[in-house]
């Protein structure tokens, strides 16, 4: 849905205006069923992270190590979502560092899918934050 179109969508309650992630049928705050998928800027801050050395699934056997992030989205009420940090898996990672979303499409897969990955936000000089 959204990722395939290069859009980050997060649920927001039409009644109480609270944001929530992961997706549910009911608002976590007011119990309303009036939820809307809302476009959110794919930027955030690293809330937590872990360097993964052992694959959690056989499909990841050749992809370690990698850095898994918990990213806080300020444009979505501070909800948090998990994703991978692109780049050198041994890079320095800092809590609070700004990241931006990168939409990664796997059109050759069956079924096709898209992922939201993260990279350190670039400064005005083009360097990482």
C-alpha cells in the first residue's frame, strides 16, 4: 500500500487525534473505530538500537551483522517503529541521531514487497549527521 508508493502511513484516530503504531482496528486511547491512515514525513530520531550479529531468520543468514533501530517519529506523535540502518554495519550509532527513510522495493520477489529502511540524515555539507 503506502510503502510501494514511497509513502509512510501511520494510523491516527479521527475522534481523539492520537497516533498509533502498530495498526489496530480500535484506537488505543479512546476506543473509537474511526482510524485513518495518514501520510507522515519519513524522518525521525534513533530512540534505541542494536547491532545484530546472529540472524533471526534463515533468509538473513548472509546479511549480518546489521543495525536494527527503534525510530521515534516526531511528525506522528512520537510513535516508534523498527527498521534497519543502512550503511556500514559497524558504523557509530548514537541515540538521538536524526534518520531519514529510504524506500526499498523488491519487485523481483514473489510476492513483491517494499521496505522502509533508515539512513543517518545528511547535513548541509552532505555528510551524515
